[in-house]
C-alpha cells in the first residue's frame, strides 16, 4: 500500500508543479473579474440588498412541504463552508502569505458575494423536482440546459468529483491527523485506517444517524468557536489597530511575488488570500449551488440572496475570527507552524491547554462531517454522469483511497492538489455563469420589481417565455408556490 501511495504522490507533485501556477494565474483574474462583473451589473447587490438577504434568511424558516426551506438550504450550504478552510486554511494563508492574505480573503468574499448570488439563483431557476417531491440541481443542470452544453456539464461534474470526492476529502483527513497528533499524539496511519472505516460505513449506506447527529453538533461547535474568538478579541482589544494596520500594509507588499505566468502581477499574500478565500467561502466555485437548488424558495433570487449572505458569514466573520486568534498570539511568524498547528498553538496561547484539545475536537467533527458532505456532492455528480452500481462502487473505493492518502501524506502536497482541481472546477463554473448572466439580470429585475410593489416575490416563468426556451421548467416556476 505504501508503494502505491508514494507512486501516486509523485504523480500529483508533477501535476501540481506543471499546472497549478499558470492555472491559478488565470483563475485569480477570472474569479475577481467575474465578481466585479456581477457587482457592477447587479448594482452592488452585496451592499444594497444585504439587509434583505438577512430578512429572507430569517423569515425563510417556515416549512411548506417535504423540500428544504430557504433557511435549511442556507444552513446546509453554510455547514459545508464552515470547517477546515476557516481554521487551517486561514492559518496556511497567513503562514505562507503573511497577514496581508487576510485582506485578500476579505476582498475575495466581498466581491464574490455577487457571484454567489448569480450561481445560486441560476441553480434555483434551473432546479428539477424529483418523483418524491424533492428538488435537485446545480451547475451541471444550468450548464446542460441553460447553455445547452451537456459536454461542458459533464466536464464540470468530473472536476467537482475530483475536487470534493477526492482532493477535499484528502485535505479533511490531513487536518484531522494534524490536529489529533498535536493534541493527543495519535498515530497518523492508525487515524487514517479508522477514518477509512468510518467513511466506508457512511458511504456504503450505514450509520446514517452519525451524519444527522454531527449536523446538529457542528453548528454548536462553530458557535462556541466564535464565542471564544470574541472573548479573545475582548481580552486583546488594544492590539486591534496594530493588527489591522499589519494586515493592510502587508496586503500591498509585492516584494514577495507569486510564481506562474503572471507572477509579477500577484503578491504571495494576494494569491494565498484568493486561494484560501475560495476554499473557505466557495463563492463562484459551483459547490454551494448544489445545496441552494434543494430549497423550496418562491423566487430564485430569494435563495441567491441567502447564499450570498453565507459567503459574508463564512469569511468576514468566521475567517476573521481565526485571523484574530493567530495575529494576536506571540507564536505568529514561527516557520515551524503552519495550518491547523498554527491555529492550535495560537488558541493555546490565549486560553491555555484547553484551546489545544478543544480545537482538535471540533476539527475532528468539522472534517468528518465535511468528508460525508463532500462525498454527497460528488456522488450526485457521479450519478449525473453514469448511474450504474459498478461505476459508483469504483468511485467509492477511490474516495476511501484519498481519505487514507490525505491522512498519511504531508499537508503541502494535499493542499496543492486541492488547489489545482478546485481552480479547474471554478473556471468552468465562472465562465458558465457569465454566459448565463442575462438570466441572472431577469431574475433580479423581477424580484426587485415585486419588492418595490410591496409584494412577496413569487416567480412565474410564464411571464418570461424566453426562459422557457432556455430550458427553465415551467412546472416548477408557475407562480403558484
């Protein structure tokens, strides 16, 4: 097994070395450009309609049937976002890119909120109803039907499978190993074997209660984590001006340049901030629309606004909390610390040994539930490509291999591989939502018109026959929800 893992690692290193740099140069420009495009064409939606997004989220809790409510779809999407990206990802960005990486994470989120609105609104408008009354959809659906490009939809599905089913699950396993080794000296190989067994129990159809129980516990742990961050902020409030000054000053320090085709345009802080920001909030990546499509929202823009709010909460609130914990500690800047280890030791500095064990525990919960959630994302796209038992069995075995691979290999190659496939997935989705932008504008205009008339926005696609020609299902959006 070890020889197979070693050989596979060498293949991944070759891919990362030859593809990651140029690909991320293009992705960075496309990601920020798409966000600016939707920010301008929607009239600064992330600022003007942010209060409305909060109202939609709060009042979208009432159930109207078997499908998920807008609030439930919001929490599902947020649960998939909040995790190792907010804890280990922020630490990696700061360790390798400096404090300025936090600034670029903020920019990625603030600009990306408009992209999140666009992709989640499209996921809603192109959703389909199953025989059991549940909704399903996502980029594979709006690419296939909206762009009438099934080949591109399959390409997106493949990149999502590699990103969530394989690479991200390796990252989650790696983070579990790092956290538990720091806190409890657990052997990585044994942790990897146990993770494979626990993951297999879930993906082969058993022990579903574990997933449900974790879904209830994880939000509580996330809230507890935020409370600790607020306490640390209160204890060190006098350091806030210096920390903010350090973040801003370092953000525009181009003395440390990134590599790749356009390395002279990007500082290391900027590139790491964009990478880790996208990993954390997923704005424009094409993952959150899969959960956004499951909502029974009465108007596509409703869920778009709610998912937009999720990006704000994830990065501006949760990631900033981690940055505060790290930058207000005395161990920031140690070359020996990176990723989860940096956040753990920073938390230990502030609240004692309890912080080390507490973070290991919530990382264990966050990452394990993320493995299950990532698998669900990937399996739905596997079934989109080919829904055959043998094909799905092979996919599940590869997922388990990557869980073990992530557990026993260094975080450097695991994160680098995740970055590469994440960029591939994001590029397809970003280009697709730009091509479908006229539909986003129609949805937003209809929503604002009803809002201005003091009506509860309800979408009726019959008023827009051009959308029916573009593949929107009139039985879903008939104005009678």
